[in-house]
């Protein structure tokens, strides 16, 4: 089995997702700036995986701060966190992970720089291990919603490649499959970066889970034909009212499910829920380069110089969402009540 990201001998190893499915290339990073660039360039992508990469990148940066002066250490540490935070704006998990690392820094800095460096490294590894465990729990919570014989549509990649392992939306599918349910997965290709075509099919085929690749504009047709029973996707940020940002095209799917009376579920860890964000219109949507639209594999598919628009995510209003599957249970409407309950009285994560 492949590893999306790994910490080895004080280096970060990342499976280069821009090279899949042609080549399984692992890249080794020993400079946090390169980890930030890897996040920016989608070498590693998917909200939980970005969170893990951010934590490991920050730990890597801290290890290399060469000073015995706590003031100098603090200003370098802040710089590292800022640079990593700037890599991508939408995924809540990036900011959640950095917040968690920063909290640990503050709790331990009085114990000296060598101690804090070690503690930051351990925290990054904890975030990594916890993510796999959380995804397995999401899988268990969600698999009860999957019936034997279901055909499930998913969008983008919310699998092992988008997390430390196992996946969120694909975690639900994997768990159902492991329980012996005969499921089939329809995967949207997910233009323009083709996460569905390149990554989700690749992962599911490795697990021998039946998969059918379709282009994005076919989803409505298959829903109308009665071929899809369930839609499960991941999330990049979930606002307090349940509005959910996910890969561009998710909103279109959600609207289609309503028209065709198909359940539409989000699967995400609670670290993706941003209770400080009241509604979807407050979520920052990343705009990416037009090159990703006008080129495929370096080859022009539209005239050079054509004007493009490229929001990398869209927001699905809460009213289209049947339920939000988390490691702490499935939240159902009204989300402004049920999402805070997932944190059962404890402070929700800060982003
Ligand atoms: O631009 P990407 O590939 O990082 O976008 C990823 C998605 O939109 C995923 O669906 C989301 O991050 C959930 S991953 C478990």
C-alpha cells in the first residue's frame, strides 16, 4: 500500500500526486519552504493531508532554527507558520493543524528550545496518526448509510491520497466494502485538475473496488437514469450553518441530487468544521492559475491568451446536504444546532 505522506529521519516524504497515475514518485523534503510549495502546487492535496503536511512542515522548520535565543526562535517560528499558512486558503485543516502546533509551542517554550523542537515533531506525528484513526471512524459511522448493491457517486479525491490514509468519502466506501457490501463507485473526472480521473480511480482500483469513471457533465444523466443511489463527497471547510466548501462542481452535484431525490452526504473530520465561520459566503475560495484550465499535461487545449475563470472550490448550501459524516457521528439538519454538539461542550477547533 502507498503512503501519502511520511516522516522519516527528520525528513518529510510525500507521494507526488501531480505524477499519478503514470508514476509513483516519492519526494523527500528537508526544508519547510519546499513543503509549503508542495502544498501550493498540489503535490500533496486534500484538506486532511494538507493539515498533516502543514504540521510536518512546521515541525521540520522548527528543527532547523539555529539559535539558543527564545526571542529569535519565536520570530522564526512565526515566520514558518505564516509561510505555510499562505500556501492555500480554503482547507480549514491547514489552519487547524498550524493552530494546534502553535498551541503546543506556547505550552512548551518555557522548557527550552531543544525540548520544544522534539515536542513539535511528536505533535506532527500525532496529528498524522490521529488522522488515520479518525478516517476509520468516519468510515464506520458512514458505512451504515450504504446499502448492499448501492452505486455511489463521488467527486474529486477524498481518499487515502487526500488524508494520512484510508480517506473520508472513500473511507465510507472502503468500510462498506470491507463489511462485504457489493458497492460500485462512479467517479467524476473532476476538471480541471482531474483528481477523480487520476487519483480516485487509481486508489479504488488498487483496492479492487468496482469503479466507473465518468466526465463531470454525465452525473445528471446517470442520476436521472436511476443508476446512482447515493452521493458522498469530502469537504474543505464546513461553516457553522452547514454550508460546505468542496471541490468545484460539488454544488452542481448537490442540486442534481435534490432534483433526483438522491441522498447527498459530506464526509469530513471535525477539524474541517469551522464554527467561527457563520456561513459559506465567508469562506475564502482559492483562485488557481489559468494554466490548469487551458493545458492538459503541458499541451494546450484552448487558445493561448483566452480569458479564464477558475475558482478551485464552490460552496454547497446546507439545505442540499442530507448529513455530515464525522468521526463523532453523523450530523443532520439543523446544522447550526447539531455541528456545535459534535464538540460536546469542549472548545471547537480554532482556525
Ligand atoms: O484542490 P484539492 O485537490 O486539494 O481539493 C480537494 C477536495 O476538494 C477534497 O474533496 C477535500 O479536500 C476533502 S479531502 C478528504
